[in-house]
C-alpha cells in the first residue's frame, strides 16, 4: 500500500516528523539527483528527441556526463581509433536506447555507501545484486515482449528504499544491530515496525516523485505480495522472478535459494519455461558485469 504517514517511526514510536518531500530530499542527498533520471525518461518518450536535447539534460550533472563519456570510451563501445570527448559524441556511440539504462545504473551505484550498516551489507554486495536483478528483469521482459527498458528500471530502483532507510537510520539511530532485522525473520515487517514503512513503500513513492512511468511504481509497491495476487501486473511478476533468480545465483540482497523460489504459477502466467530461465540467468550475469564500469 502507498505511504500513508508523514512520520517515520523508530521502534514504533514517532522519532522525527518527516514529510514526503523530506524523503525525496534525503534520497537526492545520497548523490546524483534522481530528477535527471525522471527528465531523461520523460524525454525518451518523444520519438523525435535529438542527441543535443538529451545532452542538455545530462549536462545538469557534470559528474554523470563525465562518466557517460568514460563509458563510451571503454572496450565494449570503443570500436574506432578516435576517442570521444563530448557528451554528444558519447551519446552517438552508445546510442539513445542504451543511455537511459546506463544513466540509471550509474545513478543507483553512486547512491550506495561502502557499507550499509543497518542491513549488514557492503556497497559492492548491494550493487552486484541490483545489477543482476535489473538485467534479469530486462531479459525476462524482452522474452515475453514487454517493455524491457521499463523492466530494467523497475528492477534497478526497487531496492532504492533500502539506501534511503539506511541513510535515515545512520543519522538518527546509529546503534541498530546488524542482525536486528534477521531476528524478526521478515525484512518488510521489521522495517515497518522500525521505521513505520518499508523500503518498497519508499521506492514506490520516490519513483512517482521522479516522474517515472506509473507501471514502475505500481509494480514495486506490489512486489512483496504472492504471485497469484498480482497476475494482473506482469511487471510485478517479472520483479519476483528476477528476485528468485538472484537467490538461486546467490546474489540476492536477502534470503537464500530454497528450491521453491521460482513460483510455477508465476512462470506459467508469464509463459516462460524453466529451461529458458537458465539462459536468462547466465546472460544476466554477463550483462551485469558489463555495466559495472
């Protein structure tokens, strides 16, 4: 369900009144502004968008522009002898379809600290898991002929709330014990009891504020429910399947592969056979390594 309170709670007691705008401000303070991602996705809906227009958006963040140029000069994209030096040259080389994915990945990676104390995760663990899951979402969506770019975005942003809540607790509750959430046995219930909302609530809210497509925020919000309850939201089923693949590949943020993670009802609804998921899983590992620039 959507966020229905303006207050975050610590241990069930109101600790600090925080408006929705405060949550958004806290998110942006983690690093590069998410507004650029929202502007870029809005612009990319225009089939007549030009490279200079996209370049103008990216120039709002100098660090991000420099990283895109560097990525364009890596071995994966650098097929000529001439190095590109401008954002327009980088966009021409990388391609407008690819740029939104690279920007989103870069944006998300920059937000992760070296260590997420509240959740007992290293920044590298977080980024590795997010890259794999996003790539798996993209591949699953392409297989069933859904919007692969939106699926990638949903997979990438789904755990954003973890970074926000970690940042919150590091400032206001610095002594949360590492295994605190695991003792409860349910991450979302622990977050609800500790903060007054869970990380999916936060992620969904922020995607709406960033102006990203409604299907992204809705799929994130619903992704904690059982598959039979979200059959009318294929994007949510994609998120759940990608999460199951992350568990089976031991790159999930939380939880372990238990042999039942790949819900047969979910796979039947999506029309994907288990053998195809093996191929998707391998390709997701390869793609996730590719974007770790």
